[in-house]
C-alpha cells in the first residue's frame, strides 16, 4: 500500500499484510528496494527500510524510476528479456525448493540449508519482478491504445482482455487437482494415497493465515481426504471441469482477438507495432505472475517452517539474510 507523505512514497506492508511474519515482511521490503536492479540493471535502491514491513521512497527517486521503467518496457526486446529472466528465476526457485523438500524427507539437514539458500536468492528476484506490477505504465498504455483505436472504450476492453491470465488461476488449478483426485478415487484409487499426494501439491494454498507461521489445513492429508471423498460422492464431479474449461477457452479467444485487433490497428507504423508487442508481452506475464508467485511463496514459506521445526529454530524470527547464509551455517 503506497501513501504519499512529505515527499515520500511509503510502502507499508504492516497495513496491507498485517498477519505477516518477520520473514514475509523482509521478503517484500528487500525485493521492493532491489527492483530497479532486477528489472533494469539499475543499482539505484528504491527507497530505504524504515523498519521491518515499511519502506520510505523519496518521491523524486520514485518518479524518476517509474519514468525510466516505462521507457525500458517500450522496447519489445527488453520487455521479453525481463519476462525471460523472471521465468528463469521462478524455475530456479522451484528447482531449489524441490531439492529442499527431498532433503527434508531424507533428513539431510545440511542439504536443506544449502537448497533454501539457493531458493531464497532466486525467490527474492521473483518477488522483485512481481512486486512492482502496480508501477507498470498502464495508464500510458491505455492512452496509446485509445489513440490507436480512436476509442477509449475499446482501449479499456483491450487492456482488460490482455490482462487476463493465459493459464488457469492457482485456486482454480488447485480445485481441478481436487476434482481429478475425486475422479481417481471414484475409479478405485486409494483415498489415503491420493489425499497424501494432493496435500503435498496444493495443501499450502487453502486456509487463512500464512504457512510461514503454521501448517495450512489441507497440508494434513486427513482433512483433504474429506474434501476428496465428498466430491467423489457427488453425482457429476466432472461438471465443474467442463465449466472451467469452457470459460478458459472463451477468455483465450477474447484475448487473442484483442491482441490481433491492436496489431491490425498499428499496422504500417513500425513503432506502434513494437509498442503493442511490448504491451502484450508484459501484460501477459504480469497477470500470470501473481498466480505463479503465490504458489511458489506458499511452498517456500512452508518448507522454511518445516526446516525450522527440525533445526529447532523460530520461523517468526528468521530474516532473508539468515536464509541466504543457511547453506554456510549448516
């Protein structure tokens, strides 16, 4: 939540994320301060830490960096490079967390620390790219599209369509996982084994609070088994599958139609075509970023919590520095 106060732009996660642990505040503020380096290779820090959860950014610095970001993203090649780096960072964080999960299962404490160190370094970069979605020059892009279409309504409709995730959202995807599990149980698969696998894949996503502080309800296979059993007993568990698939198909067709319309409106103007391609690239990534990042964040926080339990550490007191050096410490 940003607030302008005495020439300062204040990002206050104590207000917007009041249930967060120290580690979560640290993840947000560390990655926020570093976003210019991650997005544009600019070492200028985006503000200073007032205390855990609150960052103060000089308004002049804020305005300069936002203007610089808009210019940086106007080039489709640079926009694509940002997205490619972000996807790569997400892949590295996911791979490191997989190693940490495996080491936790095997009881290899030293390997868990090293894997969490790698995961933290990659995840901070994931957070840096995601966290400034609110700084994207969407007003400029909408004005550009309004000039292109000569119609503000069409420009807004285009922006809305391009801002719809191409992939199924994380909660819908998790629900599809539950439906598939229910269908498997209905066809004779073992409920206990199915529920255990489901708890590992999606258990951290459901429930109030944060997996950094305590286990989410469906991390417990017994609780998710009740959900699977209930759905398996319904008359047509596949009905929701079909509805979701149809809705996703309609959304995809609409997004593709508006992308084509924007490119056709820009045809003959090389700079306008480049601008459309850059907008499409960033919006396609940005709207999907929150979905993928939330899954990764919950998985990361859950692994950290379970590591702390085995290492007799307090997850509420950890910082990113502690985790970045976890490999050396172990």
